């Protein structure tokens, strides 16, 4: 009892907590030791100082006092007013109907209750409604229907419903009261029988009405049909059927489009074709085909006849019962179990061992000598003939002499057949030996590769290379890729060796480019490495020769063939390529660093020029070495007296013994010359050629030079500096060439080249500096103001200074206003927080008081109960 009273006293003590408002209103006592003095080093006339002497926090306490008197007062009286105003919407507006007023008032009320009253109070919840009623009111369950009360008649069925479906009782079967009758007079209830009779009469009446409506509709339709027929005769007059039959009605012929559509309708639909096989599947099929053909060739080469190996059916008489049938092999299996299951692996292993033994026996049988096979075939023929001699007519009466003669004739025929078979086998054996093998392995060394192709025709060499690729496709085995990459190097070396012969086999090289291209497409990286290695060696040799001797000659025929192969295997239009770019640089070095001393050098240089044009045919890249070399070729075709007035570059010289290298003075040779192509193989045959052939070759080289100049003009016509580039060539052709001394065909080539140069329109004008300086346009020159002191306000007119002062004052006031607004918001937030804390404290205090009173009541109740038990 004592503890409960203590708790009650403790809970009843009111809290004396002071809010932040009272603390802010407290007076700050002045302390002389807390006075702050702001001293200045120098006294400046005209400067106003603020807060020179003061206490810390005095200005802040003044601001708080001012806000308490103004802002706090407005905050507390924000929802209070001492004037009554009727703010009902449209109350005094007679133009709005009452319904519109109610709708508008309802919407305004919903809008006011929608948003939160206090944005800082997170505990405030929005009022939820359902069909205009608050969910909080609905949850109170004020409208609970009391099932025990009989005052409200809820849940009862209507009398009509019960009468129609259940028959109802006497009290529920009542007649409907009409709305027209104002006085509600109760009538006598009808019985069930009367109701049923009334319902049957009503249904019969409805049926009769439907029948009458249907009959009236039929009569109307018949009348309408009659009227329509009468009107139809007046609208259109048709001839009778007898007259229509006399006239032949021509049917329109079907259109061509209609006929095509009908034909398409009768066409068969396309069936799906077989899927395309992959590269691996095709390679496997080709390998299997070649292996089968090779096995057939080996069999024919050994003289084994396939037809002879096939067992012929022996003669069987009509009385033969096939008693001598014996199984060749015991296929029965022994039944065995392992771990409760049938053991099948042992049987499969035995079967595989038997198959291997049969294969070994078959191989041994194939390796038998030819004589044994021939003897076996002959013995089989004799046995078959003997078997054919036996028949069911042995009991016939024939003389023994006739039988002996028949035997001799059969023996003679057998010997003749034997000799014919031997001759056929020999011919097949020779033909099989002369055939190429169908399967090849990739050679491991160049000597093996060379021996494989030695003594073969070009067609056979191509077949061998094709079969090597098919039998060793990369998809068939793991190491085939590396082997075929080596094959590309071997084939490239073999082409170079064919080009270095005394009589180079250029046709063979031309045919071998196709398998080389196929290998390059299969292995582009390995092919580029091989060709780049050859070009690197050639460039290194050229540099060494120049360093040692100071000059170099054009390379041999094999290097030129390699440069031609580069243009066939790799794209030459790329801006940069790992193979074509080194080849391009190497050819430019050949045209600039190699001396031209013989006619063979001229032919090689013109071949490189043709390669240059082939390389740049798509990219149209400018090659200055090409133009310089063609200019030098024209230079060495002139006599010494006319070779003046222009400049030539290295490797050509303006004077020297090689100046008239392409000059032809023999008039007979000039007349007998005919335009021919200059083959590359002529380089090796010039030593044995006659003087006339050499002169004809010189003229052909000059004609080729004219043709190349024409092609260069067509290729570089779009360059801005085209006329400057081709200017030396044009001067040499027009002023120094002895055109009249050349044959007519040569003159035609000359004039076509010169016409191609002169007819090109000048597309671009070169950049030239103007003689006079252009006059600039008149413009508004800006006013330049020098800034002498940065960071300080510059002197100006009075208006400018006032304007700047106003701008500065506006900025200062704006900053101050923003600062004060921010402080006001912070002050209001503190006030709202203090109110919430006060409400929470009061709520806690009330809860404590309630808990205390409940505790005292519980104690008193327990005490009373204890007294009762004691009594």
C-alpha cells in the first residue's frame, strides 16, 4: 500500500521543464571581463565602425527577442481571428445553382484535407475514405445489425419472389398494390390454383399475339412481292428464254494474267532441298573417295581381279538336300553374369579380336604372289566346269568316246580363257602402275616435294597438289595444318627454282599460282610470313651489294616473279599491308638505286613499272619513281645531240656510254618492226638473239613506254599537280623525240600518248601568292580600355559609379534578406520542435499518471481479495 501511494505522489508531481523560449527570454548579465574590444591599427577618416565594443552573444539575443515579439506572435495567431466571415463558396452568388454549390464545396473540402497541415510533422497521417465515409468511422462499427432485434425487417424475401419460386404461404401471397391507387386497400389473397390458371391464360394470350403478328408479316411480304413484280416489268424489259437461246452469248476470253495465275495454282510446290554440308564433312567425303580409288588402283596393280575373288555358286542338283551345310563360324555366345548383370563386354572383345584376325588374314591373302592367284582362278574354273558337267542326265546312253572328246574341248577352252585373263590382268596392271596415286602424304622436306613433282606434266603436278590438300585437310587431323603451311613454303621455293632455269617455265609457274592461292586463303598468316621472309632477304641483299660495290643491278627473274605473285595473293589497295607495303618499298628502291646498263635491265624495269600500275590501279596512289623511270627510258632512246634541255634523275645520267641504249638507226629494222608484247622470258634469250631481233626488242620497249605513259595520264588526271608532274614528259615528247624517223605504228603510239597528256583539263589551279596585299574590310574597331590595377574599382563617370553602387547595395541587401529568411525558417523549426516536445512530455506525464492510478487500483483490489481469503 505504501509503494502504491509513493508512485502516485511521484506521478502527480508536475514537470517544471523550461522551454527554449524562456531560456531565450532570459536576461544576459553584463560581465566587464567578457567585454570584447575590436581595436584597429590605424584610424581612417570617414570609415564607420560597427561593434567596436560589445558582449558576446548580445546581438543574437536581441534578434531572438525581436523574433519572439513579431514572428512568434504571428506563428501562434496563424489560425486565430476575431472577425467572423462567411467563407462558404457561392453563398451570396445567385447565378450558381445549389447543386453546383454543393459539388464545388465538396471538392474544396477534399482539397483542403488532402495535403498535410505541417510538412515537418512526419507522424501526421492522411485521412482515408471509402465511398465518402472515413475508414476510421467505419472501423468503429456503429451500424452493426442486431440479429436478435425484431424491430427491423432485414433479410426477408419478397412475397412475389417466394410465390413464383417456392409457392409461399397464405400470408405471403398478396396482390401487388398499383402505384396509381392512393389508398392502400388490402385485397383477399389468391390461392395457388388461381395463380397458376392466371399464368397459363397469360402465356396463351402471348402465344396468340405472336401468331397474329407472324401472319400479318407474311401477308405484307407477299403483297410487297406482287407489287415489286409489277414494277419490275416496267423498269427493265427482258427477252424471253426462247429468244435468248437463239442469240449466242460470247463469253469473255480469259486474260493473260488470269491464265498465269491459274498455272501458278496448279504448279507443284517446291520441296526442301538437302542442307549444305560443312567444310569438314566435304573434306571427309573427299578423303574417303580418294582412299577407295587408291585401294582399287592397288588391287588392279597387284593383278587381283575383283570378279575372280567373288565366289561363284557351285552347281547343285535337284536331289541335293544340302546335307553338307556347315557353319563357317560359331556365332554362339556363352552366357555369363557379372555383378548380377549379363556380361556383354567379353563377347564384344572376342568379336573385335575375330574381326582383327580376319583383317590380317585378308591382308596376307592380298599380298600373295600373282602366280598363286592365277592358279587358284584356273583351278576354280576347272572345278566349275566339272561341276557343270555333272547333271541328272548321267544315266543317258552316251558313248565314252564322245565324253572324252568333250573333256578335251573343254580343257582347250579353259586354257584359252586362262591366257586371255592373264593378258587382261597384265594390261590392267600396267594401266594401274601408270596412274597417279590417289592418296598422298605431305612431304616433310623440299627434296621430297621436288622428287614428287619431278618428271610430271603440269596437269599431273596440279592433280598431285590438289590430292595432297584433300587427303590432309586441317579438319581431318591435328597436325595437318602445320604440314600444309610447310607445303606453301615448298611450293613457293619450287616456283622460284623454275624461274631461275636457263629456259624459265613461266607457263608452269602460271598454273601453279592457283594451288598457291588456295593455300594462301587457308593459311593467310603463314603465307604472309613466308613471302615477307623472301622480300626481307632480297632487300637485305640489295643493301649489302650497294654498301660493298656502291651500285647494284636489278634482281633475277625469280624475285620479279615473287613480286608479281604478291599482287595476286594479297590486296594491293590497302593503305598499309604487312606484305604489300614492303614489296612496294622494295620496288621503289629497285627503280631508284639499280643502274640501267643493258637492255635486260630496261625490260626488268618496265616490268616493275607494269607491276606498279597494277598495285595502284584501285588506290590511285602517286608513285614518283614510276614517272622518273619512264622519263629515263625516253631519255636513253634519244641520240646524244638531242638529249639536252631537261633533267633526269638517278639511276639515269645525262651523259655516258649507256645513253643511246634504246636508239635504233637501222632503217631496215625500223621498217620490218611490228608491235609485239615483250615477254619476260626474253631476258634469258637476248644473248643468243640476232641484231635485228635486238632492235625489234628495243622498239617494242619504247612502244611499251608510250603505253605506260598513256596509262599514267589516265590514272593521275585527278591530281591537283598533274600538269606539273607530267610537264617534263610532255616537253621531252614534243621537243626532243625524233618522231619522223619511227615507223608508222610507233608514231601512232606516240601521238596517242601525247594526246592523252594534252587533252586533260586542268581541274585545279595551283596555290600562288598574290602580288598585292588584299585590302581589309572596314569594321567597327573595338574600344580598348587598359586595366591598370586589377581588383579595384576603376574611376568613371558619375552615372557609372552610382550604378555600380546600386548594384553593390542590391547584392548586399539580397544576401542579407536571404540570411534573415534562413534564420527565420530555423527559428520557426525550433518553435515547432519545442511544441512537439511539450506535447510529447504532456502525453508521457498523463500516461504515467494513468499507469500509477491503475497500479494503486490493482493493489487495492489485491488487498481486498487477500482480506476475503483471510476471513
